[in-house]
C-alpha cells in the first residue's frame, strides 16, 4: 500500500476538502471563462480574476511610483489652486487647520509649505509678467491630469483625447474636483453647525458626529467615482465607476486614518532626518494613494468588460474550420449593417450581441482589414469610437472572393524549389482553391441570413 493511498484512506474528509479547493481554484483561474451562466457568482469571479490579471499585467506599481513623482512636482501649484478656491468659499484657514491635523508631527514643514503657497499665489496674481504665473500653474496641473489620463487610458486600452478636448475637459476636471475636495473638508463644520441648530440636544451628538463623518466619506466616494467616470477617454458606466469609487474611497479613508494615526510615532524618525522626515513619508503616502487609485481603475475596467474576455483558452486552440465560420459570420454582419445603412458595428458589438469573444473578433477583423475586405471608420468623433464597413462593393463581395483574398494574403513562394520538390501537393492545393472560388463565387455575402437576437451577455 503506497503512502498516497494510505493518506486517502486515513483522511477521506481532508482529501475531499483538498480536492474541493483544487476544483474551486481551477474554476476561478480558468474554468469560469467557459461558464455561460450570467449570475452574480460568475460576474464576481470574472471581475476579480480580470482585476488580478490586469493589476499584474498593467504594471500598476511602476505607474504609481511615476505618478507619485509627478504629483510631488505639482503639489505646490495644486495646493495653490485649492487654497485660491478655498479663499473664495472662506475655507482657507479651515484647510490649513485640517492639514495640520492630518500631520501633527510635521507642523514646521507645513507652515513653511503654506508660506510657499502664499508666495506662489502672490506671484501668480501680481508678478512682473502678468498672467505668466497663472499660466504656469495651469500648465503644471494640466500636465499632471494628462499623465493621470494616460495611465487610465492604458488600463482601458483606448487612445487619448484631442488637444481641444484636453483643454475643455481638463479645465472642468481641474476646477470641479478641488471644489469637491473643499466641500469634503468644510462639510464637517457646515453640517455640525446646521445640525446643532436643528438638533440642539446633547443626546443627538453621536448621531451628528456619525452623519458628518459619513457625509465626508460619501464625498470622497464621489470624488473617486468622478475620476473613473470622467478621466478615461472611454464610455464608462456610472454604476461601475461608483462601485470602484466606493471601494477606492474606503481604502483611501482607511489609509488616511492609518497615516494620521501613525504621525505620533515618527518622533524618533524626525530625530534622524529632522524636517526632511516629512518628504519620504509624503512620497510613501502619495504612492499608496496612486496604487489605490489605479487599482480602482482596474476594478472599474474589469467590472465593465469581463464578459469580453470569455473563452480565452479556447481561442488559442481554435480549429481552422471554426475560425473560418466566425470569420464569415463577422463579414455577414458587417455587410448587413452596411446594406441597411445602420451604424457600423465594432468589436464590442459582436461580443455583446452574439457572445463572440472580443479577442477573437479583434483578430479576425484585423485579418479582414489587412486583406482589403473591410475598412475602419470613425463612428463618434468625441469618443473616437470606430466601426467597420465593407471595403468592396456588395455586388462583388462573394464567398469565393473572400476565400481568394484570404488565400493570397501574406508572403508565399519564398522557399526555393518548393513547388518542384512538392509538385503534386502544390497542384492539389491550387486546384482546391480554384474550385472553391468557382463554386462559391456566385454567393453574395450580403444575401446570407442570420438571426438578429437580443444581447447574449449583460453586465
């Protein structure tokens, strides 16, 4: 009796438990992508699976480190803008008090930073070159927002905005988000005063404190949701942005609490580095904040697009005949939309309406485009959404023509004496290709029918 069999006999329950965990791991890692069910369990597992893969593949840590460095360069202009808007609301002193409360061990450094901000605002408003200071402030913030957009666009795999859209969208983001941050800071005082008037009883003070804290957290959730909704150059569903915003905002609140609570333990650290102790702690905090932000962006992307990544293992092992079936199906849909003068379909439409994995559709469309059978056209110039239309007149676009173009696409006849050494093989393949062209050259792609059904997958 070998040891393995003895173990199974001695511990049958433990062996069944290990086997169950093994099956669950395989399902979560690979099997879920072949599961056609669309329940909550499948959506959750696919979202987590794709989030982990995207987190590792998108190199979030390196991107967060680079963004932390860019944020450090823009921190004084950013604080200047926040304090300038805060003065308009009468919250500038409240902002200073809040920052000093966040970093009690670094009061000296913060006071010096506030003096830098005041000098920056004075130079921007009354410098020798009128307006140069304001332009430099806006350019610094534009650069930071642009870098953040590039990072999020990389996660969403979409192109960046045009210059005109950058000017308009960035201006809205730069002035809207600081207002939300200021409201988040000042809402504690405003709501406390208002609720004390409405509810003057001391017994209600715990309720007031809870409502004030909760309202501040809600604004942080909305801040992150706004980043995920507005910053990427993609059509982001608000529900997905809100879910990611709630999770990221909660993680940010916990990090903020840990960082504030840990300030009382840095006195020994300050004894070594002096006032410079604030700099590495600030860099660490900013990098962790960017990790949370980018991880939330990955979660937002995954929750909206997990359905597009099904059957990835089967795609890598797809048979020649099955791939050809899907290729002709894609071509039929493109021709039918063009014939009916409907909006040209994109790769997402095939995944949404017919359950065809977007990875496979993208490969097929690229092959058709390289063969000169389809053209890429811009459907929406604001979002840069593209669709595909036939590149050949529908009267000439036959099954035989497609087979002929696919057969002749790519390099051939580059092996010396191949047709001589394998004469019968070459003649046989040529005969088959010519026969297929002759037999099916009278069947037009636009005449082939298919079922226009409701979307197969909804997320």
